[in-house]
C-alpha cells in the first residue's frame, strides 16, 4: 500500500522479467577457451598500452603519453565492470589469459614503439 492505495502488480513487467531470467539461464556458462581468449586479448592490449605509455613518457612525447594514459584509464574502468559482471571471469582460464596476454603484449609493444617512436 502506498498512501492508503493498493498498487496492483504490473503483469506485463513481471512477465518480461521472467522471460529475461529464462534467457539468461539458457545462456549458461561461457566456454573456458572463450574466457581465456577474451582475457588474453584484453591484457595484451592493456600491457601494450602500459609499455607504450612508459616509453612515450621517457622520451618526452606529450601527445603519445596523454593518449595512452587516457586509453589505460578507459580500459581499467571497462575491465572493472567486466570482471564484476560474471563469475566466469574469476577462473583459471581467465588468470592464465591475463598472465600470458600481459607478457606478450609488453614484448610486442616494445618492438612496435621502437618503430613508432624511433630509438
């Protein structure tokens, strides 16, 4: 009751909510390989940005430093939201993908920034 009036439940909203729950339950768990690939790619990009940022900072390249800093911040925000969303992201495949992706991203970024920044 609100203000002395009885509020009838909205049947359409209840039906939509039940349908949404059923759809989510049908989706099930994401495969371990997909989780690994997602986190490998995500950390690859993040660590590539971190290395590129460090090299730009050390060489005094203001525009590159600003751009990579902003991209790192955006990625960190997105990762936090993505990590909180699902339990599939708290697993061994996610951990291994993060570790391998981060290391690989750093190595590739060193090579690419040598070419892009010179030296």
